[in-house]
C-alpha cells in the first residue's frame, strides 16, 4: 500500500511540472555533503542500534524549515501534506518526526559539522566559476531571541528561560536581545561567502571576515577597525576631524557599491522569517544561521541560472 501511495504522489508531482524546489535541488552536488554528514554517525554495524535516517533527507528538511519559516512540528506536518515537500525530499516513507529533526540539529551543533558543510558549499561555488572577483561586502544584522518577561536590559549576567547565551545591545533608539549574524557577500553574484554568529552585544568591528588581497566594503560601523583585506570602509566624522568633501564622495561611492549586501539580510528576515530564534545557545543559533545562509545561496543560484550566469 505504501508503494502504491508513493507511486500516486510521484504522478501528481510530475503533473505539477518543474517546481522551484525541484530546480533548486539539482543545483549542487549532494554526494560530498552526504559523505561529510555521514561522518557524524558511527553506529552502522550490526550492533550499532537504531538505523540513522538518510543524512541528505535530514539536511534538506532543515533547508525547508528555513525557506518556509517552519519549526520542527510544523515541518513534520507539512512533509505529510505538501506534494512539493515530498518530491523535494524524495518521498520518504515514513518521514522523520520532529524529535529526530531536533536531534539531527543537535548532532550538527555538537560536532561542528555546520562549518564543514559550509566550507563544502563554498568549494562548489568556486568550482562553478563563481569565485569572488571584484570584492566583497561585509555587514551584520541582529537575530532576536526571547528575552523573557523583561523588556529592558538587565545586564549581561541576566539569563532567560529561552536564551542562555543571548545578550543585550542598543543601536540608536532600539534595544535588541539575542544574537548577531555577520556575513560577507560577493559583489558580482550576491552569494554569501562567509558567516559568523555572535551574541548581540559584540560590536560589528570585532569581526573581520575579509581575507588578504580581497577588497572588502564596510559601513561606518567598522570605522577605526583595520581589515585584513583591501580596506574600503566608510569614514565618519570625529570630534577633532570633520569629513572633507573627498571623504563624503568616497562614502557615497562605497554606499552605492554596498547596496547588494542588504539583499541577503532582507531575504533572511522578510522571506525566510529567520530574524527570530527560539533556540537557546549560540552553537544552536550558529547551525540555524548556517542553514539559513545555505538556503539563501541555493535561491540565489536559481536566480543566476535563470539569468544564464551558470
């Protein structure tokens, strides 16, 4: 009966034609990613215990969560309801439950596999001919967390039920609690090339994602912090030195070139709804942010393919 049901669903999926999910699924080589994810598990012998779910299936579920802003319970329900989800995942029978999904993310956080998978994606982007050419844009955005019942900063020593590692930060008149996503985007293809997740209180200038010999464009928040790469940081006035006209023109040019760097943050927050987290530690947030950036790059690769760039 299960095989017959799968056959029916596959037929319905073919009638839907080439969906966006199916297009994205074919953009990268999943084989090396499977090989690396498999390294997280060692219980594959006859006495190894309960068999593990397919690791690519599990990772694709995490991607679905980020694309559609779903928690573990919601994605479990929608995997059994949406044909496009079933097709993207290869019609798993049965699909993993929410507890299995949570444990997979925990395994990634404990082993640091998120960093390995991110490096593999970057290797594949370079192999596609999408290397950084003209330079990169570095920026950061707040990732909000549950601050509990208090709506005001209570000091860095204050812990909440929802977030053990989150910290308070103030930007202008706005107060934020949680974390911060730092990302570096290439100018030519608007692909995220490097990420770092920190607590909200760490200033942007403390994170440098540039590499030697690579131009990096940064806003005024990084003023005074020297970059490893070729530094194009916007200048700001100081008490003893106002900006000259040449500096103002330089800032305008950098600001114009930096504008594509706003797109990843906009998509992550407004489309993926990933600007808010309920996970409680920075390692868990790091895994979530890596999958979010991975999901954004897949979407961007789809855009580049439609434009015949790849």
